[in-house]
C-alpha cells in the first residue's frame, strides 16, 4: 500500500496533467494506491477547482488539505496528516507540475520491497521540450535544453568526494544503463519524485530550511546510516525546464541557501560534503554528442557565474515568490 502527497501552489494550468499521469502510473503497478493527499498552499488561482473537476473523471482516492503559504508549511502539513492517518504506509511525494511516467511508481516501490535497508528511493527528473514554432520559441527551447542538460545526461554529474560507501547496493542490484557507474553519482534524491518506506520513517522539516530533499537526505543518513537512499534513474518524472536565466539563477540560489541553512544545523553539518557534485568532463567529452558538448561548455560558464554570485547576493525570496508558471 502507498499514499501520494503533493504540495500545490497556483498550479491550475498543470495539475490536471499531473493527476492524469499519476492515475496512469498507479494503474500500471500491482501496489495499491490508498490515498492522494494534496496540500493547497495558499493558492490564489483555480487550482482547487481544477483538481475537483479533474478527479470527477479520474476517481482517485483524494484528500484536500489547506496550509498557510510556504513550502515547508505545506510539506509538514502533508507529513503530519500522513503520520496521523497512514503511519505504516509507504509515502510517495511528487510535485503538482510534474508528470510521473507510467513505470515510475512500480520501479520505486519494487525497489523498496527488494531492498529492506533502503529508507528513501528517489526518481529522476526528465525534461520535456515544446517543439519550436518560431524564432522566439526556438531560443527558449535552446535555453531550456542548456539549463537541463544534467537531467538529460545523468551520468554527466558525479560526486565531488569519494562516496562509494553510500552506493553499495549497485554492486548487488545494478540499475539498467547505469550499472557500476552509480558508485560515482550523487548521494541525494531530487524533490520532484521520491518515496519513503513509511511516513513514520521520515521527519517533519526543520522550520529553518527551505526544501525537503536537502534536509531529508542528511536527516536520513544521520538517522539510518549510509546506503539508505538510492536514486532510480529509470523512474522518471517529466517536467518543463526553466528557459530563463533569471529563474534558473533564483532556483539554484534557493538550493544554495537551503544547503547553507542545513549546514548551520549542528547535527548535520558534517554530512554536507556528501551532497557536493561536479560535472564529469571526461564523460561529457567521450559520450555526449558534439552539439551537446558545446551546450555543456555554455552551461559550465553559467554555473561558474552562478556559484560565484550566490556568495555575493543575500537570499531574499521565499520558495514560492519566484514560482511564476511559464506557459
């Protein structure tokens, strides 16, 4: 059995597609969907009406909650509800603007069944690109591809430090198309799609942090030790990538700030190095098509500028303040 939790803020244009994809994925697995719980996070648009209208067709087992505006508030509202009513049920988290691929839930849940030591299994965000129809959309398409290259080529990014002792599972249960290369990959999961063994296995988020994936990664390793998190690169959640440099900068400034805040929590500061990653230029040069090699070089320049500027600009925005939804 599993439940799905979704925080939603002003997602009237995308949440219907997200729920339809979730329905499709739930029907493709033998595991039983018990409840879909959505936290309406101070929405000012028609998100709730779209959810209710869409679910008349889908007939998902649905609970709508209301939370004050703020991502941490929304997630803690979802976690508290899950722990109260479904404490021993596997919990899947996805976003209201992501579309879970048909096979993704089965892959994540089967992995938990096969690997009793795992606490969290993360999915992989995969960008989808709109077909260009004029010069302006072609430019947007190019920028979106540059800014999402790491998702297109997950092997292009590796851990900065030796984290092989966090990847022991890949030796006995290798992933398709990843195999032993997993030993060098990231040790954290992405917030767009992940599942935990039960809702009781995870903590509510600390009030000082901004997101869920940074904090829950170090909390899980602190609580349960290495080899308790795995990312499945074949369990995809589709999303529309950012096509603007300003928005990309703000998103990664938030992540940079979230890592800093988690590092300031005394219990977790020693685990921050496990989340440091870099581009693997050798892999890029040997395995990426020429046209995307050029795009990676541009991306490397952008990332270098962003990382430098992050330390010079004070963080001002909340998680939701820059989430204007692109058409």
